[in-house]
């Protein structure tokens, strides 16, 4: 699993949101569930597929984003990735 770009460039400080692309693969036919945990909030489901890519256009300053890929139904953590935004 990877994010492009990561870290996300700061860009214009007046623009509160920036974009990255998350790409993943379970490496087999296993269905993967992609979640994100932002700071100390609960995980939030994003999408489900064995592999794919999703545009994330809500990356903010001063937040920590941990994307987590699980085997279907949260049974096993396959990968995790931290995404940050430059100051």
C-alpha cells in the first residue's frame, strides 16, 4: 500500500484541504477493506476491493491519517500507512 504524494505538499495555507491517492493490493483474490483513522477518532470505512486506488481529497494540516487495509470483515490487518501533510 502506498500514497502519492506522501507527505502531501503544504500548498497554499489558505486551502484547508489537499489531495493524495491511496493504492493497495491484497496480493491475492482476498477482498480488502480500506479504513482510515484520523488522529484519535474511530476508524472509518472507505472502500472494499482486492486492489485499487482511491483519491483522498480531504487531507488537512495538523492531522495524522493512518490508512489500514484489512482482510474482509476486519479479520486481519494486512497493511497500514501513515499520511501527513507538510507544514
